[in-house]
C-alpha cells in the first residue's frame, strides 16, 4: 500500500538506458528506462558523493490480463535503498 517500505529483492534488467550528467557534487540520471520482462520503470535519479540516492520512478507491471502503473520513490544510502509507493 502507499508508504510501505520494501527492503529486499533484486531485479536483473534486460535493458537499461539513461542520460547521465556527472559533476563534482553529484551524479544525475535523466530519461531512465529499465525493462525486465513484463516490468518497466522510467524516471530520474540523483546520487551524492556520500552514496545518498534519491529517485522518482513510474513503475509498470503488466500481465496477460491487466497492467498496474505506480509512482515509486527510491531513496537511501548505497547499497541500502528503500522503495515506497507514492500514490
């Protein structure tokens, strides 16, 4: 549900594309698109030198019957990131 924290799991993506800008203060990823089978996510992220990550994604899960699209916020300090639904 909204606000629930997810702290486990991993996904091996079939395809990943992103436009990256690197400065001494941060790494910014725009036009991020990740695909893994019937899972697709798109959005943006920023990462600071202290390994702090903030990301906003639009996640789409599709089955042969229906699809579900949710806004998801991914944040935390690498390698411990949390994903929360931001409806």
